């Protein structure tokens, strides 16, 4: 009964106080009852890898390599200053880029793939997309999974703290057409 009285007093005080004094009133009530307020996690690469692995249905090494490829593609399409801000906001991003699959030993394909390789020699945008597809193939993933990985990363970043990171990433991916 005593806690109920306190609750009514606190709620009444906030209801009749100016909005500037009412900020955090729910947290105040929670702390009064001994409930700890949850602190949202800061987005980081380790958690993103796990999240993408789970949401896309790939193993963690494939998630790591595919995210590295996607962020590397984005890095090539935004300014160094923008990427620096992205890297500062997402702990572990710089080290993730070391996981971009090496495609230098891949032999050119025949047919349409070979034609794409030849065309990529004349167009940097086409080369970047072609390299991204090859990096996914090197991981044992189909190029069609690129957008699944991008969507998994966007879903992971769909938080207040991840919003700015997601916006920067999407700026780097705005030229991605598959």
C-alpha cells in the first residue's frame, strides 16, 4: 500500500510539472522500484556479424567476409572523411576490412561472367560491382545474397544509435545495382 501511495505522488508530481522537469520520469519510477533502465547497446562489428549470420542463415566467417566486402564497396563510394566518421561510429570496422576476400587468383569465367570481366576493365563502377560479386562467390555465397547481407546490416543498425551509421552506409551503397 505504501508503494502505491508513493507511485501516485510521483505520477501526480510529473503530471503537473512543466515538461522540462518531467523528462526521464519513467526512469525515475523504475529506479524507485529498483528496476534498472536498459542502456541500448552501441552498434559494433562483432554483434553485427552475429546478427547478419543469424538473419541471413550463413556462418560467421561468411558473414564477416560478406560484411567486409559490402563496407569496402561503400568505402570506395564515399569520401575519406565520411568513411572516417563511419569507422569512428562503428567500433571494429577498420579491422573488418582486412577480411575482404582475395579475388586476385580467380580466373576469368567464360560466357556472361567473362564478358562482365572484360567490360569491368573499362568502367570503374562496373568493376566495383563485379569485384563485390566475385568476393561473395569466393565466400561460397551467390551474388544474389548481397542484398540479403545489406538488409541484415540495415536491420542490425535499425536503432537510435545505429541510424547515423546506416545512413552513411547507404550513401556508400547508393550506386550498387545488381
